C-alpha cells in the first residue's frame, strides 16, 4: 500500500504533462472534445463535494451552472471585461446558491433534492419569460471569447480543471472536509459533538456553487453562446450526477475521471445513433451496481494488487 501511495503523485504529474502536450499530437476535433470534457469535469467535482462529503443530493446542479453562465453572458453583452464577467458569474451562482441552500438545508429526507430540482425548472421559466433580456429558448451570443484557436482554449480548460480539482481536494481533506464527511454520515452525532452542521453544509453548497458558476461562465466564453439547452437542461444535470458517482464518491478526482469518460464515450459512440445513449447508460449502470466505489475504487484495487 505504501508503494502505491508513493507512485500516485508521480503518476499524476506524468499524466498532467501528457495532457498538456496532447494538442500537438492529436486533431483539433479531439482537442475540442477534451476542452468540453474538462469544464464538465469541474461540474462533476463541484457536485461531488456536496454529495460525497456532506451527503446532500443536489438534483439541480444546472441551476448553479446556469446562474453563472447567464450572469456572465449578460454582462459581456454590455461590454464588461471578460475576467470580471466570469467572476461576477461565479458570485451570482454563490448568491443564488446560498439563497436556495439556507432554507432548503433545513428540510429533511428527499426534500432538499426536490427543492434543487424545482429551482432548475423555475430558472428555465424565468429565462423564457424574460426572453427580451435573456434570449429565451434561442439563447444569447456573446461578443467575446477566451481564445480563437483550439489549443489555447484547451490549455485554459485544462488549467482550470487542475486548479479547481486541487482546491476542492485540499478542502475535502481539511478539518472542514472531515466535519462535512462526519455530518454526511451522522448529522445528529456530529451536532452533538458541538459542530454547526447546517453552517458547514451551507458553506459546502456555496463552494460547490462557486466552482459550478465559474465553470458555467467559462464555458460561455469558450462556446460563444449560452442557452437553456446548453447549461440548464435537466439532462445535463443527470449527466453531472452520473459522472460523479461513476468516478467514485468522495474522491473529487474520480468525478473528473467519470466526466471525461462520459464525454469521450458519447463522442466515440456517436456513429451508433440512438444506441449511443443506451450503451453509455448501460456501462454506467453496470459500474455503479457492481463497483460502488466507481473507477477510483477499481484503480485503487488494481494498484494494491500490483
């Protein structure tokens, strides 16, 4: 086991170096697919912080993603600087997430998840109703992008994923992360030890909201457009949840692995047409049923045997 722990950091460094130089050896198409996958990975890692450690199921991750994406888009249309648009988008997700989490986390059982799901539907309707501002179902085109060329966009996304993952992993291993994990396993006992469970869960939701909104805002400036279908669709939220569970709960890195797997699998199997979704869903179901710890659990056991 000690040997496995020693080689893991080196393996991660080697992997990151390979990913950094990858654009020079593959087609622009693959670079574009991976760029999307890296942003999607941040969605999944953000979700895993709340579910994996705090034990709260957020069925509406696209509520937070959508707030960040639309806030950034609307500001960019009014010619705000792109970095400021991205930061304000993240802040909008945090404010909206806190406004939702403070009352919702007081609920017990499945009600928190239902509230987050309804929040997505409400946001969708708000965007449609105020179509004169938001573009409605058609969406908006933003005048600015992060970069025109594929390679710089790829490196932006990779750096963002790595930095976000590093921060989220550090937080999960901090005393705050341990308290979150304890509250997720037994909130009553954790509260009896003197910890404010509700405060820590709200904080976790806000951190999750920050990275979700930040990623949603950056995706807008990569794709150049934003719409209900691209950032607030319920199907996108389901994919985020599947990616996090598929990669391995309470791992953060596993959520990124699951996200990249889903995006690549969908692209590779695109020639199958309608069977594409069925095959990917079947593989995900098999992994979840027979390998509850996900890809990271499989990799961990393989490493121990070696």
